[in-house]
C-alpha cells in the first residue's frame, strides 16, 4: 500500500513538473510568434486590401522603370505590336505582377488596333515575362 501511495505521488509530481514546463515553453513560443507575426499582420491591416490583392496605380504614367519592365517582358514577341498607353496597377506576389493597358495592332496591313490588358510577372531577380493578355473592356474598370 505504501508503495502505491509513493508511486501516485511521484506520478502527480511528474505531471505538475510537465505542466509547468509546457506552460513556460508555450509562453516563450507565444512571445516569439508575436514578435514576428504580429508586425506582419499589422502591415497587412494597414493597407485596405488583403495580401495578394491588386492595387490600382496612383499614377498611370509610364515611367522609365515601368516601360523597362514591359519591354523586357515583350522581348521576342512577334505577330502583334503592343504599345503601352497606361499603367493600371500591381500585385505583390513572390515578385510582382504588373498590369498595362496597351494598344494592340496585329502586324499586317490595314489591321485595326484594339485595346488589351497585358499582365507582366517580374520575379525577384528582375526577370520579366508576359503571363496573360486579355481584351480590355474599357467601360468595366476591372483589372
């Protein structure tokens, strides 16, 4: 009987020590997570758009940097001439997506130009490629 009581007390003591150890570890982990995750969440909340959302361009101007990105992406593209007329916006991903409004003209005589949205992906190394070309509905306002 005495041995059973000692075993029960030893088991209880081990359980208490385990709970205290887990509590200390959890609080340390919580501080570590709070230090790294909370600022990131606050940055997302400061913007009115969720992470990965498209951001409309504050200025549609085709700056040198924006034109350089577009021209890198369209290198080697044949058959249609794409002339950027406005920068519509961007999306942060693992790199950045860009959206341009372009005047597209098929390369043959008497071709009628039309407007398209050209999507360009710029990776973290600065490489650029066209990911999509969509006819532009100039009345919808949708990227």
